[in-house]
């Protein structure tokens, strides 16, 4: 794909595409006009990210309990989020990538809930054989994934974007708490967090909630 084709796939303007991937607007202009060519590794990175973002833009619904599906280990049976997540990943398969609240637990940004039922992530359709699993997509770029203590999970930027994309069905307590912690440990700043253009207005409101989170 050319840079122009990547941008058009989203229906973005050049400025929107630049904001989506935190690339200077002038750089996008130069790449598309042929004044300059992007380094091959940058082009490959962008294409991987874009393919992931496009294929995961799906409408989500929370799963209902199905007596015919298998059950995951219960959160309340384990001490600490990491110990529970490790047995969950073993049940779902080694390629499963935790997202949203579970990613925040892996990052150490959210302790989770003792009655956790929904598990968010990216992986094979076979993960849906278990009650409570919500697949955000079958594929996610390796550039958005981190690994720690044998657990694979989305990085913080991707976690924030996924939260905004699924806000209608997501309990936002976890992401609000995590953003509040980020703000206080990052010199009272959200520098370093980048969200796609379509979520920037909503992120601004969420950021305000996060700043006031521990005061309420």
C-alpha cells in the first residue's frame, strides 16, 4: 500500500491521518507528493498498524452466559491479578493478547475486580468457546503488544484507544483510574498518549474525569 492508499482506507484527510499516527503533517504531504519517500521500515510499521486497526473496527456487544460454552477460571479463586491472568491465558491459548481492563492489570495500572467476568482481548475465534470472552479482533500488530511475566497485552496507548472505541459497553472505571495514575506520575501531564482523531474530543473529557478521579 502507498501512504495515500493507507490514508484513504480510513477516509482521513492528511491532517487527520497525521494526527492518527502522530506523524508531522508536512511529512505526510511530502510522502504523498513524492517529494520524499518514507523509510521502508516506517512504511512496513505503518502498514502493519493500519491493517490491524482496520480489521478490528467492529461493533461489540457484551456476551451472555451460554451453558454450552466452557468456563474460565474464576477471578475470586486467585490472589493477585497476574496469577489469575496466567491461568486464563493458558486456557485461551498462548497467542491470546489481553486488552482493556485485563491489559491494565498486566501493566499494573488497575487491580481489577474480585467478580471479574468479562475478559477482553485479541486472538483466535476459538477463544469465544469460553463464556465471558470478548474478542476485539483476531489480529493485532506486534508494535501494539507488550509482554511481561509470560503475559501478552496491549500497550497503554492501544488500551486507551480500545477503551474509547468500546466505551458504550465498557465500565470505564479501570481506564479512568489508570489515566489518573498516568497523569500524577507523569508530572501532571498526558504527554505521550496519542489517540486517533475521531476519539480526541472524547479523550479530552475522559482526561478531565481522570484528573479529578481521586478527588471525588
